[in-house]
C-alpha cells in the first residue's frame, strides 16, 4: 500500500500500487500528483518534468495507457454581474435585457426608457446617438418629379425670354412697307430685321450656310447681287473677325477688309474671292444690334473685257438703289438673342 500526500490540498492518497504513468489525480482538488515507485514512502511531490509527446500516444480515454496528465482544463473567467434571473424565459423577449446586464436600456426616475440624447420618452436607440430619419421612397419620387418639373419650366422660360421680339413690326410688314416705296423693277428682301431692295431676276437662295440670304442675277444688266443676315451675337467683332466670318458664310475669302460706312452703319468692305457659291464680287459686312449682315454685288462690267458693251448707267442705278435701301430695323419676333 502506497500513501501519497497531495502537495496542493495535503490530502493523503492511498494507492494499492504505483501507477504505470507515475502520476495520480487528486480526487479532491484535481491536482496531478507524482508517485514514486518506492513502496510505503510518502514524499513531497515535485513538479512533473516536461517530456516530449510520444508519436504513438493513446488518444482514447478508455485505454488503460491514456495519459490524463496531458488534458488542459479551462480556468474560471470573470463574468458580468447579474442581480437576478427572470422567472419566465418568454419575459426577456419583451422586457429587454436582464437587469444588471451591461447592455441594459437606460431609464429615468419614472422607469421610462431614455434615448441617446438623454430625453425621456423618446425612441430607444444606441447611447450617445439620436435616431435619424430617412426619406421614404414616395418622398424621393415626389422630390425627383418636382426637380424635373422645375428644370423644364426654367428651360421654357429661358427660351421664351431669349426668343422674345422687340415689339417692332414683323418682318413681313417691314418688307411690305419697303416694297411700296420701291421703284419699278426692284423687289424687297428682309432677313432678321434687315431689309434691302434688289433688281428683279433669277433668284438663288440655296447656299449651304447658316446665313439667311438671297442671290439674284438681274434680268436687265445680268449683274449679280447678294444680301443676307444672321444672328451675330452680342459680343463686338473686330475687322478681322468680321472678314473671316463673312468668308466662311460665302464659301470663300474676303480680300481687304477696310473700314467703311453706309447709311450710318459702320463695317468693312472687300472683295469676295474663290467662293464655291458666288462669283467674284465686291462685299460689305456689318455687325449691327446683334445682326450680322452681308451685301455683295458683281456688275456685269466687273472683271469683263473692256471692249464688251455694258450699260454702265444701268449698273450704277442698280448699285445705288441696292445699297441706299439697306436698313436694319428692330429685332423681329422670334429672334434668338445670345
């Protein structure tokens, strides 16, 4: 009979024989006590020496050779203090956390829940944060529809404002008035509020350009006249800008570009050269009250053989009527201001 004393709780353990593993577990404190093979002697237990794990060690607790000394038991841990437990398990589903729980809802003196902002009776939320409301789907849809309607209405208002007329007579009225005072053999033309008389003849207005225009080859002298006008913008144009702009509209190049003045309007004059639409001709360009106007004429004698018979008096008359009739009136209704 062997007697071994537990070094932890001092309990005497009586063993019939020393275990093969040389260790025994104290039934009182569960401490592992080393047992010396010598019979009848009880000696202070010493700490077991670490030994390498055997590759073929038994892992079945029912095996006689199973080493209980290699089992690691969990240690007790500190838990949150709980004052009491509910008597009914279903109560916690509606009454909230257990009293004393770290996540317990804060309450005021009357027992009402307090929100994150500290106000009693408010919605329950996380401590330190207030519940923020969001827009519903219907509210978002209404807001989007209202924004689209506002953009559409604003666009319509801008279009109406920019296309407003100046309150002056219509283009048809202005042309009709000029036609009444014109001499025989001439026809009034008007574009963007600008008007002029040109001799009657073969008309051509199919120029692939932005400018509204008319070109006429006269019946009598066979001279060519051109008159056109377009929106020129509100920004002022210098001579070079006017020269290049007119050249682009006429499909050629304006040579020269010197200052000129006619009927009180200041502009430039030059020679149209290399146009794919019109013959070589003299041109005058004006930028008046946001209207960009071009006048051009190519008398039959312009560049012709000096020996050719030409009615120069008729040419001079057509030139005078054409240029003297040029006027720029009020902006017509529908004029797009920019």
